[in-house]
C-alpha cells in the first residue's frame, strides 16, 4: 500500500455502481485487518447524473471524515466524464495520482485527454467485461478487480471471497458468479501506458 493511507475518488454516473464499489472495497479490507471508509457524494441525483464516491484504506483507524480532495487514485466508471469540467476528474490530482479509466481507448489516448503531466494512466473496458460476464452494463466490480493490479490492497482471491460473501446476501448465484468472472477478467485485461 502506498503510504499510511490510500485515498480513492470514484467518478461515475448514477446507476453505474460507484457507491456500491466505494463501500464494498472499504468493507472488504476489514477482513484483512485493515481499516476502511467508503461513502458516496450526491444530491438529489437521478440515474445517469454525475456522482462521486470515496474510499479510504489504512492500517490504523481513519479519523478523517471529509471528501477526498487530493486522491492517490482516481477511478472513472464513465469516460464521458473526462470532458465534463463539473465532474472534476482531475481536481486535486498531481503527477503521483494514478488514473484508472473504464474505456476501450488506450492509456496513451486517455492520458492526452486528461492532460495531467506525469500521472500514471490505466484503462480497462469494464463495461464490456460486465456485459459479457453478467449481462448488465454495471462496471463497478470489474473496476475493483482492475484496481488490485494498480494498488495491492488484497489478492484477487481475497477479493473474490469478499465479493461472494457480501453479494450472495443480495443477489442470485448467477449474478455473484458473473461478478467473480468480471473481476478476474478486469484484473487480467488492465492496460497501462
């Protein structure tokens, strides 16, 4: 883990699962003895409107309870948000920030669009992976799988166990299995510049 705390900011549109992913990841690291905090930020939003989610992961209790202003990692579930100034994808970022973008475009092409000098950019087509794996265009869990390549928060096997444990309470076994397949694929298909 990169330092005492990893701060992740999620950018998505309502209905893409950013809230679920931010909170799931924070809960999943608890099984490893880490501390996690995950929460969304949205107003009276509707499906398709820009939303943000936040995750903090640390080895010690987390005392900070504000939004993530200077993220270590920015995860974008909808690449159309890269053009939206109001989405603020690059706000508070630096050359050390890692960007993980759901897109079929190359990391190099996305890096040019982001225009953030020195930042590391990764891409994965999480929407296509989700469609192939469980038939819905909800890219959140594939993005969590890809994140584990970027930041070793847990192993892929630990993630699959946490996902099955938490999702089996809410979803059918077919959806659980599809999400497990999706995180494995995204983990393997992540591209870097």
